[in-house]
C-alpha cells in the first residue's frame, strides 16, 4: 500500500528495543524500559524466562535448574525493586564443614588447612 503521493507509508516501529536474552539483565532492562514507556520485545533461546536463575516447580519444590542461587544485595533500591516481583524469606547462607570432632564455617577455608 502506498501513500497518496506514491511513496511508501512510514510505519512506526512496533518496538523500541529487541532484547535478546531474558535472564536477570534482559528482564530487568525490559521492566525498567517498559516502566519508562518504551516498548520491548524480549526473546530467549530457552523455553523459559529467568536465565540461569530459573527455578522450576518439581513435586511441590522450587528447584534451581542451573545451580543454586541466593539473592544478596546491600543496595536498598535493588532490594525494593526485586520485592515488586517476589517475596523473600530470611534464609542465611552459612554452610558448615566437619573436621574430626570440630565444626567450621565452610566458607572460611583457611580453618580447614
Ligand atoms: C551455578 C550458578 C550459581 C550461581 N549462583 C549465584 C548466586 O547465588 N547469587 C548470585 O547473585 N549470582 C549467582 N550466579 C550468577 C547469576 O546466575 C548471574 O549473575 C545472572 O544469572 C546473570 O544474568 P544474565 O541476565 O546476565 O545472564 P543469564 O542468566 O545467563 O541469561 C542470559 C539469557 O540469554 C539467553 N541467550 C543467550 N544468548 C542468546 C541468543 N543468542 N539468543 C537468544 N537467547 C540467548 C540465554 O538462554 C539466557 O536465558 C550463579 C551462576 C551459576 C551458573
């Protein structure tokens, strides 16, 4: 279809951004850009969103498909942002290791040497 003067009509692009990958970065960028009034198309080669942080529900349990993830930040703006989308429990990562009869914080490797 052409315009009355014979030129091709100019269409507004359907999207402002094409975002390849829907991990934390792509999803966050898309959310913030959409909140700012921009139009985003997000694609991913995987069949799910979330990238490496993805969890799937297996027999009533949330399983981290690509390895365990713990969210941590000291940035209030980041903390407030993620709370828009999920509730968090008060899990604290404090693995312990046995050596003989003693129990050590597993993240302080020098105690195990
Ligand atoms: C085992 C493991 C444990 C981790 N534990 C923690 C943790 O406890 N705490 C923490 O803060 N961080 C952790 N991380 C790091 C965290 O996973 C990453 O920082 C975060 O997922 C990065 O997000 P991203 O969006 O940059 O990339 P990704 O999560 O990798 O997402 C990228 C997405 O892009 C897609 N993609 C890539 N190329 C293409 C393409 N050509 N076309 C279409 N789609 C494409 C991929 O399929 C993927 O879904 C861990 C990482 C791993 C692997």
